């Protein structure tokens, strides 16, 4: 567990890259309230035709720019992410040449998340399965992906595991270490 002064990760992207990402996924953050300058970049990106998905315990005003907003029960972020990873692996929603994971790593990751089936994830998070599937398909097919996380994540008791799961998603789908791709924990 991290102390109040420790953070598992910080920004992996410059703010200007936000406008270039084909998909922006905001998790656990009222971006408009907490980060107005970054919000302007996100809105600019959406106006260029890029997609925005939001996942928060409460609705935010940024919904008017989003393709969808998934409202989850407080504390269920890790379940949501593990369920997403579980769906990507058996359906092979990743390109073998793009993923950074070996077959063994994919198998181990699959074993780690095998019990996070759609029904369990939906019951735990409160998000309908079709909304989760839509996000998964969009994320897996995105040319580039930036994930923005806020206070809900940095103060979460499982923040390190959540960030690790987000990085697993990036690595699995071939978005890790590429231009306009990354996980960004906003302070």
C-alpha cells in the first residue's frame, strides 16, 4: 500500500498528445472539475473526431462529449478492468504482432482474470454488460489510446493494482510505449 506522498505512476504522455489520441479513456475522474486545462485538450480531440469514454462512480458534465459514460459502483474499478482484460484474451481482440505479451504472459494474465466473467463484473460494477463490451471493442480496435486517471484512482486502496491492470490492457492491445498512448495519473 502506498503512503499519501507516493504515487504508483505519473504522466506518461505530454498534454499535447491528448489531442492526437484516437481514443481517450477517462477513469475515476471528473476531468472538467479537477483538470480544466486537460479537459480543453480532450474536447479539442473529440472535435477532431476522436472518441472519448468515461468511467466514473458519478456522472460528469463531460458526458456531452463522450461516446459513452460507464457509471460504476464505488470501489469496483479493479473488477471492471480485470473483466475487460478477461474479455479481450479469449476473443483474441488483440493482434498477435502488436501485443507486447508472449503467449505465456497472455496465458498467465488470462489465469489471473479468469473468474471476472461478464455477469460477475456487471453485478459488481453495476454497469450493463453491453456497455462494457462496447468499451472493450472500441479500446481493442483503437489506433491509439490515452488513459487519464484521477483522484478516484490515486486515492483508491488498490491504486497500484489498478494502474498495473491499465498497463496490462495497453500491453495486451499493443498500445504500450507507442506515440499518443499511455496511462496518465493526474495529480
